[in-house]
């Protein structure tokens, strides 16, 4: 500011104010206050311009990085097509063919986003096969995990193995298995066996079909204003965001559980079919607001004449509602204005939840020295006893206070006629 004053100026340029914020974390408000104390103003319009220019540069950098990332995968895919290792459709996705494992050669490897010919133990790697049964995260459903390895019949241990921790689809037709080499050295051209974690996939399928069940019963119980606003389909739970303006009551949550479990017990077949988007909507299939669909869509439905649920969905599902097992609400709350979130456990996770609650009930009954079904009565009795003791304690305190006051008065000393 001394230099500015010597130059006969009393305004801090906007780019200088931005540099203070961008480089040193100096907030514009503080710059304004300090400048004001010294008789200066701040070119806030110039600050805003500098800020927008910086944001534009940042976006451009990110876009360039993403473009470079996409370009690399697109180039790898085109080379694989040229070499005849995949057809024009790219990597074959086998998620709808009831396949949990495949034998296929390693056709490409990438490390740090760059193609390589081999990857050693401990290396984070992306593996490309000509076909895969692994689900790629979309529509709220998490990606599959599993393992890829090369285990010749004459070997006691695999030559190499890769733990698959996730999946990516960087460009259309290109599916990569994201993981880490856990043993040996993997090479392009090696034979490979890829298998998903089937137990985890089963939990996910239960929860995905459970999501459709939940959507149906929420609309039936709360009203047709309920629409899906987001979801997560994980192995241990499902999370469902939906449009609704009020917290669900205890009675509504109970009804939701009962209605969902009734659908599960009905053992409705879960049907899937492909049709045109226009026809699916005409038939009453529900589509997610804001979701982009192609001309051909997959419809998942169940119920009497498909009357319980019919939705457009590309995820994996169980074959009948009975395979969901059971359905229990974990929590319900607000995530935004007019949007509620409910979390559900199904299958074994729901059973574990019930078992945990029963164990807690039995421990509580033991502490209260009563039977589990008599716990509410025992607690009510304890509450009544507590209230009674509180009242008696208050009376005792009042009596003690009165006795103390009387004792002080009786022991008062008189001085010159004053007590």
C-alpha cells in the first residue's frame, strides 16, 4: 500500500486482492477492512473478474485432464478393434447372462492411465478382458469386486493374481477391471480366469430388487407424489431418497415393513425384458426423472400381472421376491427440503439386525429381572418409581431447607436490640 500511496493511488487493484486470497488465503473481506483502515478501497469488480478467470483456467485444466484420460482409453480400444481382439461393440458385458466367471486372455493393461505390457506384484493396475461378468457401477448399484488370476492345471499356486476392487467404463465399449496385483507378474496375452464375488453380488441383487419393492410400497402407503430422488445399492444395505415433505411416522414405517415383507412372501417372479422406451412408458413403467434412456430399455417388473412394480432398470436382480429374504428399516430422515432418505437391510443383514435387537431385549429383560415380553411393563414401573422418588426427594429438600431456616433464626444473636 505504501507503493500505491507514493504513486498517488488509493485503490488496491483487483488482481492484487485476488493474489492475496489465492496465494496467502487472505479473505477479500479482511483485505477490504485493512485497506479501509489505511484510507484505501479495493477494486472488487476486478477481484471478481480475476476469480472467474481462475475458475475458468481450473475448469479448462480439469477438462484437458479428462479429455486426455478419455483419449488414452479410446486409443487403446481402437487398437484392440484393429487387432481383432474385440469387435466393434467393444468389450462384451455379460451381466445379464447369469455368468459369474469367464476364461479369457488379458488383452490390455494400464498403470497410472498408461498402457503397459506387464505389471508386477503390488502394482495398482487396470485389466482389460474381451468379455467380463463384472457389473460396472451405475443406477446406484455398486460395482462388482472379485479376482482375476492365471492358474495352470500343472501348478500348485497361481502364476499371478489380481484383486479386483472396482470397475470403470471410461469410454463406450471399454470396460476395465481396477485392482492390484497380489502375486506374480501379469502380462498382456496371458490366459486368465475372472470371477466375481458371488456372495457379495447376491446381497446386492437382494437390495436392488428390494429397492423396487420399497419404491412400490412407499407410493402405495404415502401417495403417488413419491418419486425416487437417488439411491445406493450396496451389499449390506440399500439407501433410497424420495420426494416427501414430512417425516414418516412410526406407524408408516411399520406399515412399509409389513407391506414389503408381504410382497417378499408372495414369491412373485421378477421378470426382465427389453422393449422400446415409448412402449415401456405407455405400459406404465416408471422412469427416473432426469435419467437419459436410449431407444431400447430394460424393464424389471413383478406382481400380479406385473401390477406391483414396473421400472426401467439396468441393474442385476434376484429371480423372485422371496429371494430377498426379509426387509427391515434401519433409519429414516431428511436430506434436503422435500426429500427424505430411508435405509433398509435385507436378507442376512436384516436377520442380523433382528438377532441383535432380540439379544438387546433379552439382556434388558435380564437386567430388569423379568421376561422379554414384560420389559415395557417393567420399564413403566421403573419410571413410575423414579417419578415417586423424585417427588419425595423434592419434599425432603424443602423440609431440610425449612429446618435450616428455623435453626438459623433460633440461634440468632441480639446486638443492641437488633437480631
